[in-house]
């Protein structure tokens, strides 16, 4: 998982607005946002019930995707927010 300072809070998630850039990959989609007053880059992983029906499967996908993206996302500058959406 991401460190607490690198997680997007629910309040911040509601204020993200439109993404600056979108990257499509075979297993996931990354959306990049500007985040005001953020010192470190922040990120979140979203896995819907449509992707995996059981909570165990969704959490497994969430953990694996977070582990894969940790180094890449933490290399970004502050003031950026990244949301990863898992694909089926």
C-alpha cells in the first residue's frame, strides 16, 4: 500500500475535477490530476465490482496494482494525483 502521506483522501477525491492526462495499459488505466496544496504526489487504486465480484479478489487486485505502481508514482513531482482504475 501507499504511505499515508501519499494516499488521496475522500475529500480530495471529490475535488479532483477533470484529468490532465490519461494512460491506458492492458490491465489498468491511469488518470493524472492537479492537486492543490499537495507537497507529495498522491495516489489511489479503484477496483469496481464489475471487475471482480468478491471483496477478496478486489483487494488482491488493489494490493498488486499498488505494489506495481508505487515506484513509478512516487517519482512524480508534488501537486500531482494519480488514480489507477483496474480493468476486467
